[in-house]
C-alpha cells in the first residue's frame, strides 16, 4: 500500500499473481528449482546442478566426482565407473579408448585421471578395468582393442607381441592360439603359415609342386637327402648343398659323384671340386675357379691340361711332343737292336767287361728253358693284362684299402705314351689314338727293317750272293720272334685303348618324378668330348657344346677312326696269329721244323701239336675281356662283369678238359689263374652290386637284399678263397710235376724234359729198324714199343706197320734220320742187308 513501484519477489521466491501485497505472498521455489529475483515462476535446476533446499535463487553445481544429467534434481549422482566428472558435470564422461579408471583416486575429475591400459590388454571407451587379450591376439599399451596375430604367429593370453612360429611349425589362420607342428617329413621356416618346405635332412624333389599337393602327399615330395649332400630346412633339388670333393651334372639331379683323384693325392678331388649350391652349366658351378667339365677334371684355361689331379699346366707345342714321342720310339728300337746284336756276338763272352753279363744271360736262358719259363710268363702276363682293366673297363667298385696297392702297381707299369707326350686337352683324342696305336707298329716295323738291313748287308758282303729276296725273307724271319713278343705284349692294351673310344661315362642330368631319367655322357679318355647317344637329351648336349665348343660329331669321327684301327690291331693280330699257326701246322704235325715255324715258335712252342691254335684262342679271350666288353654301355657296366664271369668260367673248363700245354704244371697254372680271375670278377660283381643298391636305395636296403653288411665282408673272404685256391693249385702242380718226373722217359739233362724230336726236310721217320723177319721181327717190335714209351713222339719205321712196297726200301731208309741194325741170326744173308748197308757210311 502506498507503493511507488512494484517490488519484485526476492530471490528464491516467485509469484505470478498481480495482487500481492507483501513479500510473504511470493511462493518459495521448491527443492530442485530456483527462482531469481522477480521471477513469476520457478525454474528447474539445469543439468549439472541441483538444489536440495527450497527458496533457492540459484542451483548449486554438482561437485567434482558427481554429475546430474536431468533437470530439477535435488542431488547429483556419483560418477560412473570408467568415467570422470568435472564440477558441474551434466553427464559422466567415459575414459577414452585405451584408458581405464584409476582406482587409486576417490574421484576422477578429468581425462588426465584415466590410466593408460597396459600392453597385452585392451580398454574400450569407458573402461573401468583393462581386459587381457585372448590367445592368438596381442596389443600394445593404450590399445582400445586386441589385434589378431597374423598367419605364421601365435600368442598366449595377455601378450603384447605375437610370437613367430618356430621352424617346422605353422599357423594357418589369423588369431591362432598356438603353432601346429608340421607333418613328417614336412617343415617350415620361422613364421610360416603353412608347411610347404621339407625339414632338415630332406629335400623337395619337384619344385613345381604347389603347397596343397605337397601337404597332401608329403612323403612323396620330401625325400631323404641324397648321400653326401647337405640338406638344411627348405632345401629343394636345385638348392642341394654339394660338399667339396663332390660334383653333379645339373641342378635337376639327385646323384652326387665323388671327384676322383686322377693321379693326384687324396685331397685332389676336393681341390678341384669346391661344391656349393649353384650348379652353373653342366655342373661348372661346383668347380673351383681353374677347372671345369665332368668332375671338374678339365682345365678352364685353353691349352692347359691336368697334372697331379689338382694343377693345370700349359701344353707343350705339338711339334715338340711329336718329336719326343718319335725320339723315344726310335730310341727303344735302336736299344733293342743293339742288345740283340750284342747278344749274338759269341766272341764278346770272353771279354772282361761285357762277358760276365752275357754269360749270365746265357745261364738265365738255359734255366728259363729248363723250367719252361716262357709259357709261365705268358700265362701270368695274360692274367695281369686282364686284372689291370677292372677299374677302367669294368668300372668295378672295390674297396680302396684292399686294391689301392694293386692300382699303384698298375699305374706304375702301365704304358700310355700318348698321355705322357700328348696329354688330354693338348691334342684331340683322334691324334692320341693314332699315336697310341701306330707307335708299336712303328717299333715292330723298324725291327723288321733292321733285320732286313742286316741281312742285306751280309748279302752284299758275300762273294756268292743268293737271291736278294731270300736275304729279305731271312731278315724278316730273324726279327719275327721279337716282333711277335711285342704284339703279344701290346695287343691287349692297345685293343683296350681302341675299344675305349666307345667307353663313355654317363652322368644323370635329370631324374625328376614321372619323367625319364636324362643322361649326358663324356668319353672317359677325353672328357671334353660328348658321346652321342639316344639316351642323352639334346638340350644338355647343346648346353655343353655352347660351353666347350664340342659336340657329338667329334665322337662319331673318333669311333669311325677306331673301327678302322680295330682291323689293324685286335682283329688284325688275331688274323696274323691264326695265319702263322695255320702255315706252321704241317711242320708241327710232321716234326719237320721250317724257318717260319722256328720264327713263330713263340706262338706254339709250349702247346701240344693237337692244340697248336690255342694261342689264337687265348688272344681272342684277352681281346674280349680287355676291350670288346666296352661296347656294352657304361650304364650297364654290371653286364660286362657278367660276360667276363661267363667267359672265365667257360675258358677255365676248356683248359681243364683240353690240357693244351706240353707241361702239366703249365696246364695247372693256366687253370689256376683263370679260376682266380673268375673269383676276382665274382667279387667285383658283388661289391659293385652292393654299392649300386646302396646308392639307389640305401645301405640298409643293400644289406637286406644281399645279406652282408659292407664291401669288406665280401672282399676279405674272397681274398682268403683266392689265396687258398693258389696254394691248392701250387701244391697240385708240384705233386703233378713229381709224378711226371717218375715216369720212365728219356730226358735232357738241361731241361729235365723229354727232347723234342724234330724231322728234317724230306724226313718221315726218326729211326729205321733193319732186321730179318724170321729171327728179329718180334724183338724189333718190342724195341719200337719201348722207344715210343721212353721217347714220346718218336717215329720208328717197322715193316709190319709202314712197309707198302718191298722194292722201295732204299726210299724208306733215305727218309729216316737213323738206322737200327738188329743183327739176329741170318741177317747178313738176307736180301734186306745190301740196301741198309748201302746207305750206311
């Protein structure tokens, strides 16, 4: 009343009436609302504030740690877990992703109060606590969620990092809780999502196979590491690690070849063959820097050749090499001629210097004749000629500790002048072949020319000259014996060298599954020459030809030349021996030596007349065993051993049945050496078979199939058996010789053998029995029978056996070397007396 103006309601009250008289008429604001001065109505407290008392002119903001998300409330709500609330918060703000509540604080008033989640856990927005990552997942600190481990990795619960799968384990999927071991024999690299490689000790045979195929058939694709190779995990056929001292022909081959020494020391192969994982072109990548070719046996530098198995030496000029070879040939010929000439000089035997050696040689010759040394030496030399080709011709695999000394002897006494003066890589094999085969021919020709020259000189010096052709013929016959000796010595080795033109070493280029095995062949005598063969793929020949400039045409030229030389040496010598023996047969049969039969006595002297042709058969045997078997391909070398075994078996039986030698000890020695040779071939066959099975399959398979644990188990019993056989035959020879010595026969003092009863030209009988029928017939018949027992081979004329015409007595007597007069009663009164006495001096 009496107001000069309208007064507003005080704060905390309100009124919408117009007739209020006093302050008391204003209505107090209710809890949860407020009213400012002069308010006509109360206003609910906004979010983030409250009033818990009436008559408030303003709302109280929510204290820190509380919030109010509704209007008109009388209290604030406590802040939610995983959230923070500032003063006057209208809502609980969640901790951001990657953070969580800090339980050490009573009130969280800002985002800074949220704690970053630790590694191996995750915190989504508004997290009160961190949650561990499940197996197969991981997280770093402050992660809003856990990430799945990628394939090839796994993790434990609460892991910060995913762990890479170990080798030979795999994890195929994302978020895999653990790595799974690979199925045998598969393997994997570290962190692999699949087992697509082979574990250590195995290799993947076909690199073209996909992962699914490999995992479906693991044992088919992952194979045992080849012998001598090194297979780490994830090794394929192409990446096989080849150790030093070994070589293979291509990256597609599982066959590793030990690099041979080729005349060097034990480490020569390791020096040439460095090994490694890179094959290069036809195995060149496995060779040391200075070497190339199969088994790294060729020098990579042109005009160089291998020396001592590990060094390369520059070739001498062709002219110098040819000159040295011709000089040696001429020197040997001259030396032989001088020795022969000196031996023929009887007067020199009385000289003080040269006389004792010549007289010693005379005694040595008498001794050798007495014991029949020539036949024994021929038998033993023939045995040696076959034995030394076991490793070259037959590729026999015998333990080195048992055969090393024999190989050293063979290398020491073997003669290969072409390799000395014309080494491999210095000249073509064709020139070496010509030099090797024609050098002995030159020596023999020079000997014969020397003999002819000496005879012609004598012919020219004599006043009474016979025909020149007779002098030439005698000159040839003079040196025919040494010529035949040289042919006997050279034929097996030269024939073997010719036949080796077809001897090729095969190397496996590819043995991929479901494909034919591919080979490449090189000449054993000249590994720079590729052998032409249908079994060899053209691509490998082209690759090799590109590298070395050779092709199979060169080998064809070599074999064409070898075919011609076969008719000069093996076949030619066989024909020569057969012709000479055939021409001498009549003289041998009738015991009437001729100049030719004497000159060719080296071929038939030790044989019985009925077996005069045995030397030709022996030569054929040696040609077959030392050379002809080479025509069997190298990859079928075991067939060569089978052929040799059959030949030795048949020949030993033939010797035992025929007994072609005159001396029984020679027959026994021949049978013994052939049986020993048979045992050697059998032993070589078994050891070669054992090694082949071991290479192709395994040593355990070889032991299972053949029944013995190793090579030594074969070699030792065979060596003992060979020694026992030799002892038995030696004892047998001695016993047989003693028995023969007890047979009552007339023997020569010098030789202790029955004399060889010869008949001169035109002679038919050694002795003519002159007697009369009436009183001497029975006695001379007894005499003839006794003489035939005491002198085997003697021919005695006896009328009841040989008389055809009584009027031809003088002719019979003239064809007899001697006459036996049996002076029985009435002899001088018989009509036979005058003819017999007429021819008697």
